[in-house]
C-alpha cells in the first residue's frame, strides 16, 4: 500500500489520504502497518526540515549560523537565512512547521492504529509503536530547538489538535523523554537489518543522551551515552575518517536510507561543487580556520576548489552526489562521536574533568591531534564547544543549537552576521498558524 502525504493548510488539518492511516484494515496486516511507518521515514528524509536537500535545516540553519556562506541570488529564500531576515510569513518556516506536524500526526496514527489492532503480533506492535514514539520525540525535539515553546501532539483528534497550545520547553523535554523511555523498552537491542535505518534501543538511548544534555541533567546524559558507548560489539570505533560516513560504518547509530538502491545522499548533492566560485553555498572562512594545524578532518572532510587567487571549501563528509553510483553512503543522523562529546560535556559539568578530557581526546586523537591542553572546567567546556564545531559541522544544525546552549550565540554571530539580533535565537511562529489557531500566540519576541 502506498500512503501519500499532502501539504496541509493547517498543521493539524489533514486531507483524505491521512484518514487511510487510521483505517483499521491498515493495522490488521503486518505489511501495510509497516508500510505506513516506512512512509513516515520517507517523508522525514525527503520533505521538510530534516531532509538533506537544499531546503532542509542542515543547509539553511548552517547559513543562519556561521557554517555556510551564501553565494546564490539575494532574492532567494535561503538568502533570508544567511542574512538573518526571516519573517513570520517566510515560506520555508511554514513548510518546516507543517511538514513536522504532519509527520507527527502520522506517527500518532500509527501508535493509535497499532494499539487497536486485533491481528498484529505483539512483537510487531512493540516494534511499530517503539519506532513511532521515537520519531515523535525526534521531530518535537527539533521543533523545540528552532521555535522554543511548541505544542506537543500525541493524538489524531482534530477538534483537540486544532486548538492546541504551546507549552514551555522543559515540559516539551519531559514529554520527549517519556516517549524515548517508552521506545527504549519496546525496541530491541538488535537492528532489524544491517543498514541501521530502523531505530533500536540504542538509538533511543542516544537521543535520550542528547535530550538530557540539552535539559541539563548531566548524570542521565552520561548514563545514556555510556549505554551506547559500552556496547563495543555493535558500535566499533572507526579510526579512518574517510570511512565514518560510509553506509556500513560501525559508528553509525541511526541513518536514513536513500530513496532507491542506486542513489546516495541528498547531503552530498547539497554541498558538493566541482569548480569555483561556488554558485550557492560554501563553508565560511571562520569554520575553515577553526580546524587546528594537522587536523585530518580538514584534509578528509573538507574539499577545496579554486579559481585564480581565490579558494573555497565545501563539506566533503559525503563524497557522492545523489545520482552517483554505486551506492556507498546513507545520511547519518546519530553517530558515536556525538556520544563521546555528550559524555565529555556532561562529565565536565559534574566536575569529572579527567573523564571529560578522555572523551574529548578520543575525538581529537582520531583526527590526528594531540590531547587537549584544557585543564579547568571552563577551559574544557570551551574546548568541547570548539571540538563540536569541527566534528559535527553540516549535520542537522548542531552548531546553532550548541551556541545557544553555551550562551555563546550572540557573541559569535553578532561579529560575523551584520543583521544578527539576540531575538534571532528563535524562529518566528509561521503567521498562518497563528491566524488559524490563536491559541499558539503570542508570536516569538522580535517578530
């Protein structure tokens, strides 16, 4: 069964194809139930905020922060991200908001449909529900990072959803944690297949580690990151940097499969250019200069292109474009290096400075760098922020989120971005959504 998503006039409003997700027959058969779930993964990969395409947040929030420079037409929507001139009627933010809530609606439909099913085996009910709750948490987490207070939707009741209110970010975190804890109980520790495209127990733990870090619960961030890191049978550290982003990498915790067996990632197509000057985006000079001398990530994860006396760099983590065969790369969403950096930061916040330095050095040594010289808590945290910048660049907006968490965003972006204002830390709520549901007012400050 093919289940097609359509754009929604209102984030809680759904067209007839969505109703099919609630049809009892869909969840009475294993194949159609898994097809409904698979379609959510496909939608997240292909449409909206979390795609690797040019309109996804990896590129647009990279422009919004200090990872990417815009070389395209000044009238294009992406120029507004680069210039920090987003307004409530901007089309991209409306698309991101609507697509995320449409995908959340679909996850809720799976959860409800599976719960009501009379024919599905319990093992399938657990897998389907666990994955759907994982995705619901995943989507709400990114919404909260860009908009702050948001609605947290857990059902498909139209009358309720159409009048929903935003809740404080800490309450959002609590609900995300509830979903991920439930998912970790329901999901197996083994992957359904070797490609690691289905989240499992360890993917839930990895995302929990991130949420606890964002929430400031250092002990639980350490505990959940350690559960992943301690599974050395499944997650084997890769020392060759060129192998980290291959589809069979043993440091991958969860990744997107491309649209077909003959494609690679959209991320490669988004960032790779073969001659200078770039026509769309390139890495900022400040990011290129952030790599220390001898850092092999600059050698292997960046590629330069020159014209005359000028040189530009693009992200080269993914080395194939979408149409380039053979298929060697999937888009990695969660990977082991982040777990070391999460644990390092949480340990430092708890005063476990030796352990924090050990985790940080795991990343540095793999990049060909010496151990960190940082000794004090303040210095180690600053070193972790720098290391996150050169390790996690062009991966789902980590830099923007990190600068906010470290209360460093105004200092960093007011220097590099002429139009930066402190209120730009949050995007505006799409005006169309406030018009349709006044309960989600007031608008974020600055808009």
